[in-house]
């Protein structure tokens, strides 16, 4: 669900590669033969980023200190929190350029079934720019939780996320450079560590 962070990490690739990164959460299974070669590479890249982040010591530390009752859902919330912090560290020009490109790709192509209803709303309501507002990010987290079965554990996490905001930002400042170095695909001639 962290479109902005994945978009940034894949920004140096082709449009098809970037598109694959953006829609990967909606693609099931390992067989990607029905996808364009660059789109399939983007889906695989997204999955490598997710595996890297999920296994990173910073994220494991966040999980350890998260509320036990909602721990199973913390990863979903963190995806959006990482997008929030990504939105805050990008310059206005970087965010504008990236969101424009992402929205252009997401608007021009149908999203996989699992994302088909959400993607048009994401574009129309400008979620990627609005993630810079933490209140909006928290409402989005609670909204996703409302679409899951059972009690809304994601909404229950919001007070903890608000309390942990400063520490989560410090976590992000350790995680983000590491992810960029390990898996960032910057445009030609640009440093992999920016931002």
C-alpha cells in the first residue's frame, strides 16, 4: 500500500517497471508470465523491497514495541506511515514530479482486481500528496482496517502511531537510506541515496 515509497525507489526505471512496482500488492502468485517483461520486473522489485523492509532490524524493533493485540496489522500501518515520511522528506518538486508520473500511469491502465476500486479513488483524491498530512495518513490506515474482516485493528493502532510518531520518524531515518542504497533505482546520473 505504500505507493509513494515504492514509486520513489523505482523512479529510474521505465514506465512499465514503475507501473509494476505500483500495482504489485494487487498481483497474486509467482507466475508473472502474463505481464510485460518490465512490469514483471517491477512486481519482483516491489516484492524484494517488501522482503528487505520486513526483515530489516529497524522494522523488527518497531514490531517488538508495538501493541501485542494489533501486532499482526502493524506492517500494513507502517506501509502508510513510511509513505507519510517519504512525502515529508521529498522536496515539493520531487513529490510533484513523482506523483504526477505515478498518477499518469495508474490512470492510463487498469489496476489488478484487488486494487481496481481503490486506485481510481487514490488518484482522484490525491492520496500520494496528502500522505504528507499525518492526520490524513491515520484516516487512511483506519479506512483500510474497515475493509478487513473482524474488528478494525488498524483503527485501534492509530493512537499508538500518534504516540510513537517521533520514534517512528527516527526509525524511518535509519531505514530509508538503507532501502535506497540496497534497492533504489534512481534516474541516470542521480545519487542513489537522495533523499
